[in-house]
C-alpha cells in the first residue's frame, strides 16, 4: 500500500487508526453508500441504516425485505 502524503493524512486524520489506515464505523463498513463515518464517532446517524429493533413502520429509511412470518 503506498504512503499517504502529508496533506492527505491531515485530511483523513479523523479516520486513521493507530496503524495509519483509514477505518470506518462498524455499521458503515459494508454499506454501499458514500456517507461513511469514522470509527471514532460514538453516535451514528445514517439515513440508510435501520435497526432490526426499530418499532416504527412509517420510517423514512430503506424498506425491509419480506419475512416468513405472517402479519
């Protein structure tokens, strides 16, 4: 992996881990969208993420797939 320039390191300093690699939040790692957040962020707010424990049905996030259980 090539080295990062000083300006790029300063730009990405919030995302760099102790080894100098860019690291994202655990919820953002497999996400296909460009709104990735740093692993240092404690509170995450993503319009594309919906928790499995969410209770509201009229949420503005992405729709969930069909389930095997009857309504």
